[in-house]
C-alpha cells in the first residue's frame, strides 16, 4: 500500500519552464471576432461562446502536453448530447435542465455519466455530474472530476435557460514520469461572461468558477521503499490543487493529499511517498481545484531511496 507521508511547498525564484495558459480575455476577444457576424444576425447563442472558449482552451491543454499524451474530449449542452472517445465512449443523460442541481430537482437524481466499451459491448455508469459544493462543485466526481473508471473526467462549465453546458474527456494514453516536458492546464470557465448570463437566466454555475483539466502520469519505479516527487508548478495567481496516487491497473486510489495552496509565481511541491513492501508502478494525478488562470506543470522529477 502506497502512503503519502508529507508534502512541502517551496516558492521558487528561478524561472520555471513551460508556457502559462493563455489569458481568458485574449481567447475571448478572438472568439468574439470570429462570431461577431453570427451574433449580429442572432445565430451565435450564448452557449456557443462558452463552448468555443472551452474548446479553444482544451486545444491548448492537448497541444501543450507531453508528446505521449492522447486525449479525446467534447464540450456541448448536455441536453443536445455530449460524448467523446474512440473505443471507450463517455456520454451523459439527456433532458432539459439549466444546472446539475436543477436536474436533481426535476428528475430526482443528478445526471449520470456512462461509459460504453466498444470492445466488450458493455455500458456502465461511471459518475454523476453533481451540483452543490458539498457534493462535488459540478464535477463528474469529487473535487477533481474523475469518473469511477479512472480514465474519464468531466465538468459542468456554464448554465443557461434550458440546458447546462458540460465537458467530457477520456484519457487514451497518459504521459510518463519522470519528465521535464511541461503541461499547460487552462481554466475552461469564462467567468465574467457566465456571471452576466446567470443574472439574465437565474442559472447556477460551479463554485469556484474554475474547471481545469488534470495532468495524469504513468510512473515506473524500481522496487524501493520510498520515493520523493519534485513537481514544479507555474502560476500567475494563487491557486489550489490536489495530488493523487492510483493503482496503474485497476485505477483505484491509493492516497491523495489535502488541498495544497500554490502561491502566485509558482512553487516546487516535494511529496514524500512510502510503501510496504515496495513502491511499484502507479499513476500520479495533478488535479487543479481552484485555479482561476490555470496552472502549468513544469516538470515531474523522482528521487528514489
């Protein structure tokens, strides 16, 4: 069993590698220019703006990731159908509701997330898109949004008059650690625009208004009793995250940290891990919780003892 012994956070003054996520204002301005004509003739509804924004940010997430990574994703109003994947397909319940909580009020439960495996033909429920803060902040699972199979994640991004908008994604191939390749994890929520729309539609959105996709790594280690992770995190605003360790085969969790505060400017996280009898190959997840401007993982290094 792997156990997290301690986590130290040290602010850094040296330059951390990797590009910060693009500023929301710049991405939004580019989207507005593209959709300007459509909006003038009433063909660009509000949800299309948020959808375009999230897709643009997900492009940053996949392009500015380590070379080995393969991820499928989709953003759509859940009532119109949001699904993603190739051999493993994630999709959601479809009925009108302007937030996950509104869905629960109307239909008695939160909307389910399903996984269909084309290889076996089986379809199973792997999560629910939950609403209020004590049940997951509009995430597919807990604070971090992972589905129960361990390869999918999802967020409720924005709420509208008839439907809320959701992201579903599935990891087909993870990065490997240790690595010095950076990974940009942007915030998919266009906060100022959403707040204005909520005032018009009396709709809800996740709190905090932050939904950043995770960084997930396969870690191969020698059979040693202890390892220390050194993780460089770059951010231009105070942010929080959770580190998680999982079994590489079953994807079940071994351990996770409490919420870690990362100061503006970035920090090196030093996580000490112990295992009896030995630390084996596993999965390391870096899960942003509240990162309004997103974060960048500069590197993941490992010391073995």
